[in-house]
C-alpha cells in the first residue's frame, strides 16, 4: 500500500488540527534543543565544565521527553490511536504542507515518525502513515536573513590581508574571554596553513569558508571551515582551549579529511552547536568529510535521532541491494550479548540474552542502563556510540540457520516471526571493528606494539573520564580503521568514583599463600588491579610492551589517585588529536608580517 495508490481529499478539519499539534510538539523540542546548544558558548566562556557535562546529558533526554508529551497530547485531545486510515493519511498530508519553508523539515518528519509509531501498531509502519522516505527536500534551505546570519561566512583574503582575515575569523565569534596571545596563535595558524598548501597565494578563487557557529565539546571550542585555493579544498578545524591562566589559546590546526573524521568520530561525545538550518551544516560538513555518512554527521552534531533514522534508511537500502546472509559475528562469544553481523555491512547487531551463566550477575534492565550511561557520558574517543532500536523487522530468508538457532536458544523473549520477517524487539547497533584479541593474533610485531600501547592509552582515557571498563579483556576492545583502540562491551562498566581500588592483602600464613581460592574479603565494588596481569599478559610479546608502557595500570595507586582527582572536581582535557600536534606556547621562529 502506498500514499499514491489512494488519492486523499483533505476534507476533515481535525486532520489539520492534528498536524498543527504535532508540529507544535516538534517546534518546542527544537527550540529547547537550540537553547541548550547555544548556551554552550556561555558555559565555555565561564569554564563551567560540570555544567557543560550536565547540559550534554540533559540534551540527549530532550527528544524522548518531547515525543512522550506530543503522543500524550494527540491521544488525549484527538484519540490519535483510533484514527481511521483515511484521517491518518490526511493528517500526514497536512503535516507535509506545514513543513513547506520550515527550517528543519527532515527533523520534523523524524519527530512525526517517533510520535506516530508510539501510538500506532507496527502494521501501520508504511509510507501511508509515516515518512518511510523523506518528503520535503532540504536542498538550499536558508535562514530568513542570510545576509546577516548565514550558515557560513566567506572571506576573500589577499596576500597583504591574509593575517588580518584570520584574525577577523577568530574575533567574529566574540568570545567573552581574552586570548593569551592571539598574535602568537595567528602566527602558528599561518605557518601551519602554509605548510599544508605551500605557496598558496595569489590564486584565482582563493577563499576561506567558516561555519557561523562554534562546535563545543568537553573543554574545547572548535572553529570549523575550509580553505579553497583554485581547485583544491582543504578542510580545517581550530581547537580553542583555556590556558592554565584562564585565558584562551588556539591549541593547534587540524587539516584534511582524516583529521576531521577523527574529530567527528563515532567514539566521541556529540557536539553542541547552534544551528537554525541543520541540513545546511550537514551539507557543509559533508564537503569536508565526503566518506562520512550523513547519519553519522547528524549524530555528531547532537541530532542522534535523525542520525538513527537516516541510518535505518541506509540499512534498508543496503538490504535491497545485497544478498549475503546475517551470521554469528566472528570472535569469542559473549556471555551477556549475542552478536551478529552482515558481512557486507560495516556494523554489528547486539541483542541482550535472556539468561547469563555464572559468574555474571546482572539483569536486562541493568545492562540497558549501562548502555544509556555510555550514550550520555563523555566517550573520549574510546567508547563506540550505539544505536538502540525496538521492533526491528529483518527478512527471515537472509538469516543463517545457525544464527536463528542461537537467537531462539538465547533470546526467545525478544523474537517474533511475522510472515517472512523476523522481528527483534530490542537491539543495539554499533560500528564493526576488528576485535583486539584477533588483531593481536594476526598482526606483525610492530603493529602488536602499537596496538598494546593504544590499548593502555584507551584505558587511561576512560579512567580520566571516570569510567572503569570492568571487563578489560582484549576481546572487549576493537581496532578502528585509523588504528585507534575502542572499548565496546559495556555490561560491567562502573564510575571510577564508585569503585574501591585495593592492593591484594599480604597472606596471613602459609596456607593463605598456597591457597588456590581468594582468602580475603572482596566487596561488591572492590577492584584489585594487580590481579589483571594473569588474564591480560599471557603472551610474552604483549607482556613486554605492556610493562614498558602501562605497568601503572596494575597498581592500585594509579587508579586511586585518579579517583581522588575526579572527586576533587577536576575535569580532564580530551584531545581528539595527538599531543605532538599542539602548538608551543611561544612565538614561532618565523613570524608573518601583517
């Protein structure tokens, strides 16, 4: 059944009232979303890092709250769950009409889907009643006054004005805190751009384009744009940080698609950025990162529900144009999650099992709470983002029989067969990575060393972010295509501040020393870091590298000191680039003339 099969006359005035009520719900959501995002600038200027973290968590919760509010209103005022098929179609068509000239039509369509699917039965999840495909184009949407408030600003420097143009670019954002030495920082930027582009002036069509809003995350503000020099486009980002003296400094200059992909990685927290027309920001960012899916860009700028919607559309398109079968994912099977994948699709699907063998002592709700914690927390580039779905319908014919048997054995409460579809009631979807244990088995020595160093760095980044991974086995970490090590098994994570890090007590007598059992008391939150070694360091090559770089991870003092720093209110710095890239806090040897 399709919307074009049955022409619908817009004859019922209630349908328009429904559409207006729905759009009111969305407009309230986006107004609050923008307010929280815009306030990130004031929090950055005030160095209110705890407030920034709190706002980040709260903003993620906005969407579901507004969806619940809209669903309740439509039910109470219009009994929306009882609408006839014809009235439902009129409702949707009126809504489409209201989105003409709207600045966020794609988000409003997704909001419509979220509210409608909360009210209707799954059999109505088709093009007549929801937006299976986008209806309103986002091409060339502009703000009401593009002359004074464009999506991005364009600068046309000459050789004589280049330095002052960069100054203008930085000062246009009107940050209410002085720079420690902006002249020094501009010298660094000019030197870095020259190193990237060489003799880049004069050229025809030389311009610098900069998005009109700063991107805020953690303790940083990022100025994002691109240099266009003839036929070449060079993406760039300038991170602005607070110095120890409380002033501002441009910390480095990031160039090129690869560094932008790391900055906008799926393993990092969402940016806070004020956008009147989000689709225009996404379109601009795609020119910087053409290989990054639109779904991931929407998520990176805080619109993760839109990202989730686009991801699912991409997934359905992939299913239509592929023929391989879903299978049990390669690697060691987990005790809590059943993981499967589609070889031709770069993601894995994770389903919580119905029961867990000893020593696992957990529940489905507790596991879901851990995944929500990760969603709302600073992921510091070390925890993969997850997409959470309910009632996902897969084509049964595409499932390997062995996988179906595993699902029926371990997850029967989450399965439903509906004609030719296999419906999974709850699932998480994550980027596929090479499990670190498999990577270490197959890698040459130099890559083993790099991976082990990265593994320890990943744990230390998590510790700084107040996260104890719980199960630190190699199999629970993955290697990205950039060689970064990322954690992805969340069922045992805890806050560092909730853990009690202890040394193993000295044996009281010989019987204790010879005992194969734990002879000392262990509380539910007790952690003994020195006991990690037997589980992690059986491979001599791995042990040698680990002990040279990360032996402190086996010492309770390391963990306890970080816990005390966090409890004292310290908020760590997170750099989505290597420390070696940071500018020196002194004047470059060669200064550029004004």
